C-alpha cells in the first residue's frame, strides 16, 4: 500500500486530534491529588522522546534538519530532567522531619 503525501497529512492530523482528545478525557477524570504522581510516573515517556529526537538528529542530512533534531534533543532532555526534579521534590514532602535534616 503506497500513500502519497496528500493522503498522509489528513491521517496524521486525525491521529493527532484523536490522541489529544483521548488524553484530555483521561486526564480530566484523574483527581487533582493524583496529578503530580501521574505526571512524575510518566517521565519515562520523555526518554523515548529523546531517543526519537536523537534518531532524527543522526539521520538529518541538512543543517535545518540537524538544528531541529538538536533542539528536539535539548528540549526533550530538559523536560525529562525537570520531571525527575519535580518527582524528587514531591517525594521529599513525604519524608519525616528528622530525615529531612540529614
């Protein structure tokens, strides 16, 4: 099956819109007290984003593609690191006062 570009972008747009709607509906039903643990538990997804950005960077043949790939790696890594920092701060809230002073 060979799809030309005129048929590929509407399908990609449809999949994106479906994923966005499904994600919104799932997250909207999560109680607010569980948002932080849910988001910190999904940090592994950002690792997959970094791997995908690395793949795009290493396979880029133009300077523009390399720049976009580098930006993707940079932003994905920053997002993953920030997620783990937020998780560490969240977990620190559950330590006892004696353990925090050590």
